[in-house]
C-alpha cells in the first residue's frame, strides 16, 4: 500500500518526539519502534499463512444475450473496435439481430467448511454456465452453484474433494470497530493469493449496488478480481466478503465488504432450502432529520419515520400508522432507515418483534408478527411502478458516491441498480451501473421524473432511452411486450 496506516503514522510521531525531547534516548526509542514494526509484520505474515490456503480463485463462463447497434449499444461491436467509434461514432453502426456470446470473468472466494462449501459474490457466479475453482495447490476443479442471493450479492458454491480442505473460521462483524486492522486476500487481475492490509474505515455504508447493504469500508487495497475474497481481522477470522470498490480505475483506498453476519444468515438459508426468505413488515421507512423532528414535535433524530404503510401488511394489521417514529426494535435502538431494513430482512417470517414507537409525542409498545417478503418487493412493497416492472429495471437517484464510482461527473439522470433477466431492459442491453438520462427524448433528473415518463409511455411498443455507460451516451430502443386482453 502507498498510504501508511494511522498506527504507523502515530508511531513515527512518537519516535520523532523522543528524538527531540530525549536526545540520547533516541536510539532506544528507535530500536523499540523497529521491534514493534517487526512484530506487526509477523502478525500479518501469520494471518496470510493461515488464511491463504483456504482462499480460492474463481473463473466463470456465462452466455450473454446481445441486441442493438453492433451487437450491444455500449461498445460491444463485432470486433470490439474503439477506432470505429472514434471515426464514425456509435451512430455509425447498423442494427443487427440478437445474438449470444460467451463472457468470462474471474474473482475470488473462500472455503468455509472442510467438505468444500465456498462463499463468494452473486455478481460473479450468478447465472453462470460453468464455474471453475482453483484451490491452493493450483488444482482446478468445477464447482456447483448451491444458491445465490442477488439482493445481498452473496453466493454459495461447492467443490468435491477426496480429502478435507483448509477452511476459514467466520467471525462476528457486529464486534468490529472503525480503525482496527484488517487483511484482504484474493486474486486481483488473476494474481493469486495477493495479501493487502489496512484498517476498517467505516461501517454501515450504502451505495446502491444491492437491495440490502450494510458495507464495511476499508482502505486495504482491493482491485478487480478481489470480489468474493475474505476480509479478515487480526485474529484470522473472516469479518466480510470483499465485494466492490469506489473508483472506476481500480483501488483508491475505498473498498467495500459485505458483513459476514449478513452472509452467514444467507448461507444457512441457501444450504437448508436453496433460497432466501426475509421478514416483511410493510412500511416505507425514512431517515429522521432535525427539520422532520421539529415538525413532528420530537427532540431527537433517532429512529425512522414511517412514510407509508402498505395496506393489509404486517405493519398495518399490527397497528403501525403513517407518521409514527420507530425508535427501538426488541429493545435495540433504531438509527437509520437502511440499517432498520436490514435488521427486519434478516429475521424469519413469523418472528414476533416488539417495536417502540413515538406517536403524537407519546411512546407506545407494539407487537407485530412479520410476514414473508413478497418476491421482487422491498421492505415497504414494490419499489417499482407497474410500468417500470414491465420494463424490467430498477433505478435510483444519482448520489455523489455513485458519481465517483461510475464516473458520471456533470451528468444527471437515474442509475440502473438492477435488471431483471429476460426482461425488455435486459434484451436491450441495459446493465447495472448505467445512467439513464432521457426517456422518449425527455430529460429525467430523478426517480420521480423517470417513473412519470415511463408511465406516460405505457402502451407504447418501443420506449426510447438515452443511456450512458461511463464512456459515451447512446439512444437505446427498448421493445415492450404486447399488451394481452
């Protein structure tokens, strides 16, 4: 890493102070500091030696459908020729019929049981035709996909072996603190068992990459190919699954990992039933602000405001009302809407929870039995209008973090967060991370604009989108299915 950790900087300052204040004691101070650094290096070496045998390289092969200008509207022309775009521009291409091509990708994973169960990312192995795993002795074997969860980006695969495999112990991500040392191991750019170290920079990050997010942020160097690899604490236990980076050109010191407690819950469900079910309350939570607190006559911004209650949902039947402020769940304080959504989603349907709410300045205790989250719906219900559901795409407003990640400076629009397989959006080549700037030649600056324009286009055979993929913009016609009587 180019940047030293906080501990090393502090150590340097202490040594420098000793030199200035104590003169003849400088040598002793320096000797002591060198010894500390040696011991720190030994600790990292021991973690790497212990963990590396259980970290695997993952290679996948997928069949990808292409349609539009030159096979895809975003630079995938028949020869992947950027010079064509330079001289003629993307409009110089001609339409062609849908076709399929093989796409290869590589990443990481880590073994968590002696009989070969492996945790990795859904975006790596989801919908893969073939998954190959390279274990520590460079032996490459085919893996079976046990289950995937696109909503959290967690996946479980398995390899068969005639002997027990090395595996990693899972830690407790609830116990991590900002500033503690962590180690990332993976296969960036195909360079197997690469080890980097850093600290936990932040917790509870949400950036719009998955439906349920609670990312651990770290400055340990993470690059393309690290996806699916472990983030390990100083005790050698896994506390996260490395998943994403902020920055389109590689590591800039902001890496994101799925907390291992969330991954454990999903792993257990995928092993037991092959699918993930989540608790469903049926509200649309909203972060409290000082302005909202003042408007509702509340002295604190703790808790989440109930902006909407879904009719006939568990919340509705249990007595939750619009305008309530939920401040505790089973005695635990509620801080933000995102963490509240995650907490509810991790509970099983049928679980009875005790909510503490503020209503008209008075505190109330409400007991509710959670329902099962309907397929394709968020905590409060379907985030998409019926029209956008037919389109097969989910979008969200463009945030500063997403601008930095995807490179959409000085642009406006809505960013694609999810594309439904076999949908009109998927057939047209839309992918997660693309920016939709216009709908039928009308600018869209936020999700409200987008929904309104899609609704206006309801019944049209073709919806024209202006989409940017981080390099250039291009019009994309999306053919909609015919309405059935």
